[in-house]
C-alpha cells in the first residue's frame, strides 16, 4: 500500500516507511514510559483521551466551521466534507469559544499524566494549535523547537486527532531516531522561525531528504479519536497528505514542568504568537 508522505509516495512496510508502535502496555509504569520516550523519541498511546469527549469537541469545531461556510451543507456535519472552494483552516489560539476542546486538552487526565512523567507539577501552554487540514495539503518535515525554543527545551508536543484518521486523510508521521541526529539538531534545530526569518519553519517537504542524509526511517499509522502521539522538541515529523475531500481535524498542545522557563509567545491570557 502506497501513501503520500510530504511530497513523496511511499510504500507502507517498504524501505522508507514503517508503522509506529503503541506504548499502551507500559501505562502504569512511569519509568518504563520515560525509558521508551528516550529510546523511541515518541509515545503512541491509543484511547488516551476519552473518545466521547474528543468526538464532542470535534462536533463543536465542525459547527463553528459550518457557521463559517466551510462545510458542504448537502452532507452530514459529522463527516466534515469540504465546501466547494474551501481550503485548510488554521484555528490557533486559546480557543475559549470551544470549552469542550479545552476540557480534553487541559483536563485532569492529561495534566496528571505529565505531572507523573515530569516528576513535578506540569503546565500546558494556553495557545492551542488547532487545524482543519484540507484536500491536497500536508505539513512539511520539521522540529518543533524552531517555533517554541525561547523557553525550556524540555517541552513536549501532544498531537491529538479529533476524529478517526486513516492513511488517506493524512495523519502524522515521524522520522525514527531523528531525536539523535546531532548534526541536524545543531544546525536546523538551533534556528528560531521568527528571529531567523525562515517562514513556516519547515526543514523540507521531501521526507527522503532527511533519511538519505541523516538516516532513520519514517513511521506512521492510522489514528482514532482519543489517541495521542507525544514527542519532544527534537523529533523530525511531518504529515501525510490529505487526499480526501473531508477535513482532517487535529490539535497540537504543549506541556512542560511549571518550574521551567516558558516561551512567552505561547502563554498567558492573550498569547502574542509569532514575533521577532
């Protein structure tokens, strides 16, 4: 089976693309989870969020998009079909108009998880990176550090699908072992997307440019609402292309120890976002 990863079509199970492994069997053993995170650079946890809550948040987002005229009115709202002429929608911000979403992202379960993982009280950035990715779009390969490196580097991304995402709809892919690419970390990974004027901050749209130069292998999976993919700031990742005419809803959130420095662009009641 071939899937679109960045601007490449890769064979799943072939030389360049494999499957992510779940870490659900380690839940309840925090030391084992920490060791897996150090080893793999990521944790895939199935059914981490309450699925019903995630789907409730999805519906509220789709209702908002429908009011914006972005959905095909001749189809079921829950299926998220794109209206003619619609494109990817970025809804980043504090999302205070979507309390059902914040209940998932700021809730007791995930905050307690990070308290345990970090061994101290954690916090989450107020800014949430909510996306409705449209047909033909994907995210290029990048490290998150280039967007949020002004605080602690011990910061974690949680990518949450808001709906079931098959290969055609374009979920996340990660480059295995890329958290150990020291040359890349010291070069591209030392950049600041605002300060250094590198626009979207992507390293490349070609996933093989990474593996052919630095090694590793790309890995992905199909996702269900409630799943999460957790990783640090120095893990190269991208997304598969959404080849359907349905929106792919997902959200990125960030978590760190409350005692460590926060990147001021992304926290507070009115986060400033990108600036020089």
